[in-house]
């Protein structure tokens, strides 16, 4: 299965979901969510404008909620944190 054609919403509904493909998706998504969380937290620390702080905090809360969902997936699918780290480090090398 090639990543360019992988649609997790479709794949999740299939009775024969490829566990590796789903784990790959979760690991990749968690990596990007963590990067967004870091960026939002940095921006939040740099602004004093109430509207901006409110918006950034809402975005950060949304990312945190999504990461919690991924932690649940990791438990159910036995997603190894090491596998996720190895995968994301490979992207940046």
C-alpha cells in the first residue's frame, strides 16, 4: 500500500484493516501534532494580545485532545513509542 493513496478513514472501516498501515498513520500524525503543539505554545508565550492568546490556547487544547486520542490508539493497536520515534527520526534524516 502506498502512502499517497492511503486514506485512514476508508481503511479504518475495512474489516481487514492493515495494522501496520494504521500504526504508520498514527505515528506520523502524532509527530506532526507534537510539532504544532510546540509552535502554538511558543506563539502563546510571545503574545500579550488577549484574542491571540485565546485562539492559540484553543488550538493547543485541540492538539492535546487529538494527541490523547492517539495515545488511546497506541494502547489498542500496541503501537510502540520506539517505533513512532524511529519513524519520525527517519523523516528528518
